[in-house]
């Protein structure tokens, strides 16, 4: 689920996107409400509701965002919408409800739990039951935010190892940040994986490649090296990198100009 940012015929939606990008959240909310009033139904109505909920979160209107997110989780009925709903419950410190929804999401899509959100929400629930107060350190939160920006930059450059390191460091600095947990889970879910034998795309968790039938649950190699293209660790005898899908040995066949172009 995600709003289509470009080439929309809905002028109010377009203006809402422009206002949102500029940080004018109140005006963006007005435009989205007008858009939904004019087009209350349609194939993209849930996308527009999702965008409205994001605007409300930016304005700090958590109760209103929660009501919309609950509707999205019910009507869209997918992992992303339920995760979004649970994250708002988490921010409103409704930890018991959030834990239930998070557990449903992770049970359906286990990769969403790789960021450790279930452990964090269980801990916060225990703290609340015991009356503990949690006050995040603003300086650590800011540093974590900057690391999350680095994470996105590395993703854009397809340097997956550094992207993983950045988001894990951000979580160490701000482990209670639900957004960081979501980005960590999304990274694990969408990061490309390739068969190290034939280089064809494979899904995380597959035991065999559907193209060459290679066993993907192989033992860890004894000798590792860095992929010259994306920087990920690859086995010395692998024919292709499990992350970028290219043959690490072919880099030595390229000239310096071609290598710089990569």
C-alpha cells in the first residue's frame, strides 16, 4: 500500500502531496479530505486513506490516525496495513493491543519480526504494568534518525551490507522506535537475494533454487571475501553474489574505467 505520488488526475490529492512534502501538514490534510469527499470510493481510496493517516501522524493527531488505520487494517487485510495499525497503537502506548496485532503480522509474514519488535513491545508492556516511565534520549534519537537516512541512502546505492549496519546501529541507539523496526523489517523483506550458483532471484527462506535446483541451505563457507560490486560477504567459490546476483570474479575482467562506472 502506498500513495501514487505522480501523474494523478486528482488535483486535491496532488496539492496534498505538495503540501506534505513542504511540511505544511494542516493544508495537506485539508486537501486529502477534499479528495476523499469527492472520491469516497474507488481502487485507490485505501491508498488515499493511508496517506491521510500519515499526515495525521505528522500533525500528532494519533487518535484520528488510529481510527483510520483500524479501518485500513480491516478493509485492506494485509500485513502492511495491520503493521501500520499496530505501530500507531504502540505510539499511543496501547501495548497489549499492539502486541496482539504485531504477533498476527509476524505469524503471517515472519520477516516482519526480524527487527525485534515483538521483544520491544513485550518489554514496554511489562514496564507499563509496573509503572516504569520511559524517556528517550533526544540526542540518541536524533543520531538514530540520521543513521536511518544513511540506511536509505545505502539502499539507493544498492550497498546492502552498509544499509544493514546503519539500521542496526540506529536500533541500538533508539530501540523503542517503531518506525526503525518497520524499516529493518522492510529491508529484510525487500532486500534482493540471488542463488549463489546460477544468480537467479530467490526468496529469503527458500531451500532450493527454482531454476537450477541448487541447495540454498548450504553450510557457511570457510573462506569469505567482499563482493566487489555491492560489498556483501560472499563465499570464495560462489559463482554469484546472493545480494546483487553478479559474479564476483568478473570484476577482474573489467578495465578501470568500466569498474568506476559500476
